[in-house]
């Protein structure tokens, strides 16, 4: 939908799937600024102050304290296991442990043909994905405030975890794209519970709806029962795969393909509902 919306409105784009950011596959962007992201903290032991009592290792429930050597035993912190809970800091009688900021990734401000594009990279094994999503959405809002006509489009991540909740924060509406499979039905119910909990007007699209009409009907019934507005269906379209291989949006690669026509019609219907 991005190329179609960009015809009428200035856009700021956000890829909120910070664990596996992939919007660049179809929207090429040039990175303008890279910012380190410090979301959590990790304990560090000052060996000059450590009395080697072992209390830190005894109280750490995450097994992040390593012991090495004979006498005296040297204690150190494994940053990959440390959760920054500060129990060791509070228990250390010699004040030899402190919490230092830990870099968990980067976030980027990029330029693409549709406007400013914010995305991020969370380091493997690191947490605080929700905080990272909040950081890039906050940056997107600052950019969007320069023009009151600007629309912020957020590509959310799957599931209902911290990054999804962060992406929902202060959203004006949510468009859920689901598929007619058992897992698609289950995930649809979960995300609708989330968006309705935050009182976000919620709309729904069924992708590849023609592959299982029975499950598509089940989703339609669910949406009616949950009060979710159905926007339309997108048929299975082999041209979509070709568009992905060419790293292009389907509405640009083949504007007359069945999926392109369906997306265009859905967008026009959504515009009638909200404008």
C-alpha cells in the first residue's frame, strides 16, 4: 500500500520488526544516520574492590557470575546472561559491582523514495525490543510533526509481544493482515485482543483468501463477532513472488495483477472509511 498512499500524503515509514527488520527488501533505502541503542544494563565487577567472597555468584539466579582460578577465586560477569536485575549490586558488601549501560543494537534514519524511513537492528540474544521500537517510533513522530499532513505507517512484527505493544502505543488505527490457516486464525484472535485492549480502531484483510475459503469464512465470522471492520481479500498471485524477487512492491511491479487490483481497491475503501 505504501506506493499508493505516497501519491496523496507525505509519509514517514517505520519497520517495527526490530528482531528481523526486512522492509528494505521491497523499499530500498539509504542510511543517513546510525544511532546506538542502549536499552538495558549489565553488571560489572571492579576487581580492585572485590573481596572474592562469592556472594554475587550465590545470589545470581541467572548464573551470570563466572568463577575462575584457584585461590583467590576471580569472579566476573557474563554479559550475555546478565539480566541487569541488580541483586548482586545490592548484595555486594564491598560495593565492587555496578550496572553499566549495555548496547543492545542500532537504530537508523534512512531516506527512501517515499520519505523518511526508520528501522533498527537488535543484537542477537539481546532483549528490550519494545524499548527499541518505542525509540524509532518516537523519532518518526518528531519528523512527522514538521508537516501536519504526514502519515506514519508502522510495519509491525508478528505476535503480541513487547515490540507489538510498543508499536500499538498512540496508534490511530490498526490494519491486521491474516491468512486462512489455523495458525492465521489463532494469531488473528490474539492480535485483535491486543488492539481492542488498547482501544485502537481495528481493520482486517485476508491475504490468499482463495486458498482456503472455509477458513476465510471463519475469519470473516470472527471479525464480525469481534467488531473488526473487514476491508477486503487479496487473492493468491504468482506475480507477487516475482515482485519480491525483483525487490519491488507488487503495485509497482505489476499494477494490473490480481493482488495489485485487490490492494488498490482495499486502500480506496479504507480511505472512504477514515477520511
